[in-house]
C-alpha cells in the first residue's frame, strides 16, 4: 500500500504545489498573528465560532446553488479560516493542531479507499459508497448503529437524504424506481384519507405524520432518479422569490398595492414574470 500511496502522491504533484503550500503557510502565520494580537480573535472560543461556521456553510451553499464561482472561492476561504481557527484554539491546550487534523483526514481517506490504496475492488460509485459506510461503521465499533452517525441538528430534508443513503449502503433499499413511485402514490393516498377524515386535534397529528411519510417517500424517489431534493427545492424557492419580487415591483410601478389587489390581478403579473424567463 505504501508504494501505491507514494506513486499516487508523485503522480498528482504539479508545478504549482509549492505555491499552494506557501499560501497555506501564509494563512497559518496570519492566524497566529491574529490570535495573539487582535482583540476580537483573541476572545473567540470554539463555542463562539460554531454559529459563525454554520452561517458560512450556508453562504457557501448559496454560492454553489447560484453557480457563482467567485463567491464559491470566497466562501471556501471563509470556511478554511474557520478550520484553521478551531485548530489554533485547540493547539493552545495541546489538544490537537492543524497538522494532526490534516494527518487524521489523510489516514481516514486512505483507509476508506482500499480500492485505491489497497487490494479491494470497486467497479462503480455504488460499490465505493457501500464500502465507505461499512468501513466507517467498523471504525465506530459494534455498539454504534448505522444511522447513529447522522447529525441530529441537520435540517430535516438533508437528514432524510443521509438516512436513506446510509440505509442503502447496508443493503436496505428498493430495487427499482417504479417501486418507490408506487410508495409515493400509496403515501399520497394515505395523506388524502387523513385530510378528508376531519380536523380534530388527534387528526391533526395523523395528518402531520402522513405528510412526513409522503415527503420522505418523495425524497427517496428523487434519489432514485438522481435528483438532489435539497437543490431542487432551493431552486424553486429562488424562482418563487424572483417571480414574487417581479409581481411586487411591477404592480407598484403601475400604482397598485398588493394588499388591495385580487388574486386574478396578481396572477397576471405572475404570468408576465414567467414569460420574461424568471
């Protein structure tokens, strides 16, 4: 394996490698200086950075959805700063430093890619993902569940995706997309039945439960037809915002106020927004 690793490292070394290493060294130097000299940076803890890190992650997500490469580069830099910042804070208590973070990551990547650095075979993406989950599970020991590694604080839609992916890696999944679509129709029918059954407090809980089942099945179907439901929904959110903003601004130009407009009038501006390509 060592020979394979060495060969791969040599193969992927490019003439600009020294510039990349120098840039990273410069970042580490700046981080050290800020932590030692800047009043704000000196005050930060892992806990205080946590919420900022979440915000930066969502800003990167926005840039990716918008396909804005300039913003992606900027937001990646912000996230890299956070990684270096956490590591610098940890180094102050001799817990770990950035070198240990990187080395640990490298060891994990090598271990979880035995088809590259070992003797295992993986002919396609599904085989790689299955091997990854199995190796990940073995690292955690026998007292951990397959779904135990899904972060509790993940947004529900993304969490559903990760749950389904991990279940699939263990072999628990539908075989054909048609089976999944049948499940979607089944869940839709059950949801409709509960909606039509009444509006008591107990019924509201049943309706909510069936709606959740319907969403889960739709997310499952999206996976089978290679659609990322998070991306799809975010693009629809963005489209709706753009069209509603058009409705708002154009009707205002015509001297109209949304609060006094009929739905039919609003629909006219909505259709105009669609015709403009929004």
